[in-house]
């Protein structure tokens, strides 16, 4: 399977037989999404910058909250969380998604705004690719994002939801997160290609910086 970052919290995940997208955003954010003709789309919360379904093909199955789902061989588990550190009092709820495609387990944290407790970490379990917000403002900043990464211990971590050219969101850049993760230099890549791990996800976490491919 392969993963492409389209910007902000939006990724396209393509497997052998099906595809998914996460948190589609509107043109008002400054960058226009390409048409997302996918089998399913996950929505972490109802903010327009994460739930713009006009960019998604009408055949897509929409997943917008906690629960267990399966669409064309893609399994999705939504876990409840919050958009702030006060149990949702300030910004409401957020859904973390575990998306399994071709035996590769992807975790999209949405606009998570707090550290994860031991119970949630245990429920998340083994993660091949962790998609984590790092730009602060209404979600995790660099320091807390690095803490969450170390708690989950994925094979790869892909930072998202940070300041990039063309986007109007008021976010911090990715540099502080890279420093928190001990990465001196990272060259953005167009696509992450992942296969199921025979080692059960053990080993040092690799930071994979992607370039947004929205139009």
C-alpha cells in the first residue's frame, strides 16, 4: 500500500483493492484538493477544515465517529478522544482512526489535543504508520506530539497539520518536531510505500517527512 499527503490532515491511502482518505479540507484553506475517488473517508471531527465532503466521490463510505467498520477489505476502528486537554470542554471531541490496508496498520490521530492514557495506548496497539499533528494551535504541538509518538512506538511517524506554503492555517512549522525527534535534516518525500512487517512493528521509529500534493 502507499500513502500520499494532500495537505493539512488529509491523506490518500491506496491498497491493492481499495483506497481511503482522511480529513478532506475545503478550498477556503488556500489549496484545492484533487477529486478523491476513494472507497471510504474518515472524518476526525466536524470542523470544515477536516470534513469537506464535496471533494469526495459520492460512492465513498463516510466514517465520522468511534466504532468498527469494514469497506472492501479495509478495516477501520474509531477511538474516542478530545480536541483539547480539558476533556473536550474547549474544542469538543476528536476521533482517532486505526486504518488497516493490506495488513499495514495506519493510525491517524486527527486533531488530537492531549496526551494518551495507558488504556488508549494499549487499545491502539501495534502501529506501522502514525500520522500525527505537530503544528500546535488547536491540536498537538511539537513537544506533546513527540511524547505521543514515543508512547505508541510506530515503525514510521509522518508529521501533519503544520505550516506549509499556500495553506492559510495559523500553525507552527515542522522544524521543532523534527528536533524533538532527534532528526537533524529531513528531505520531504512524495509518497510512503509500506508493506506488512514480519517483525511485529518492533525497532526504532523512523520519521518520514512528506510534501503536500494538493493542487
